[in-house]
C-alpha cells in the first residue's frame, strides 16, 4: 500500500525525490490498516472504445504501462460547478468567456487534490470503489503514456521536458488546422480562449484534449527543488516547442491561471499505479 512504498517504488512511478511524498501519503493513506491478506479490488473494465463511466458520468480509459485508468476529458466547468455547490465553496472566476462543456480553469494544484479527495470519499461511501482505490491527478509518467510517449528514463519532469521532439499531431510544426486549440496566432482553430473538451478528435486511446486548450496539473513536483508542480499539454495561449508531447510547464501549487485546468485518474492505492 501507498504508505509502505519504498523510495525505489516511488522512483519507478516518477515521484521519487520530486514528489510531494508527505502530502501524497497524508492525502491518500486512509486505507484500513488491518493485518492479514487483502484481496485487491479489481479495477473497472474499460477500453478505448468502451470506457468506464463513474458515478458522476465521467468516462475513463486504460493507458499503456500502468493499471491506472484516466479521464477521457479534462474536468469541465459544469462538473466543477456541481462540486462547488455540494461543497459550499465559490466557483472560481473564469476571467474569459466560457461554457459548461469547456475545461474549468483558475484552479490551484491544492484545489484539484481536494476535488480528488471529495470524489474518492463520495464513491467510497457509496461503495462504488474499494478502499484501496482512489482518484488523483495523473503522474507525469502516466500523462506521457496517455499522450503516446515511450518510457522516459530521466528522473524529473524538468529533465524529461522536450527530450522527445514530437508533437501530439506528428513530427512537424506548426499544427495543421483542426487538431487542437492553440495560440490565436497559429490560426489553426476558431477559439480565442478555451474550447469545448470534445471540440477536436480523440487520440487512438480515446482520450480528448491532451494537446492544447488547457495545461493540466499532474501529481509530481517539477524538479528537485520541490517548489513547483508539473503541468502538461500546452494551452490556448501557447505556441512553439511548448506544444511538444514531452514539453513540461510548472507553476506554484497555490497558483492559478486562465489556461490551467486538470484531468483526473482512478488508481489503485496498494500499488500506487505500479507498472503492470
Ligand atoms: Ca485557439
């Protein structure tokens, strides 16, 4: 289980030394500590064409190399509004024109973790997920798997950034029309700010919006200073090499931005998304 992971285990999944380990453990180590043999709860069955749909209607699909299943879309405005209403917290000012099916922005890393904890507790209470399963952000390496990158051997997201010079749409820059929502100067889409999460075709794993629209918070710290957390995917206000599949960005976990949102995953606690 998560609390007993060794440094080697954490390094294996990309959060060793760079992960906010204490926060991760405190946040998710709610697991019953009884002695004896435990049977792991099976992960929901899902495929690229037949996603698992959770209790609030979110689809999840598998990714290569990990047990984790990941959200097909970033968290939408409508979903985050429902959460804020249930929690009694104010919905963040989106600053720019948006709609219910656009990704929510202006959320801090810590607020995204709180969202994951809320959904985990909700589905555990309803006995829809086991007490060895939980929602969280994707790890940096899971995000790479989702976007189609091979295994990356560098230790930190900062060191992995832009090491593989390919874009989600192919090897050549700039993007052609209709592949994603990027900076208005590229003239490859019709959106000045965010766009609906399903405005562009999904990748071969059935995942939408990994490239462009909004940066997505990941679990991991960016580098060994442990000051900033990792962002992936580029956004509506970005162009250039920052749109590479392997590009990483970073921000203060208490910071927020009009082009920063998040995507969630359903993971196993006892292995913390150990490789298959
Ligand atoms: Ca655009």
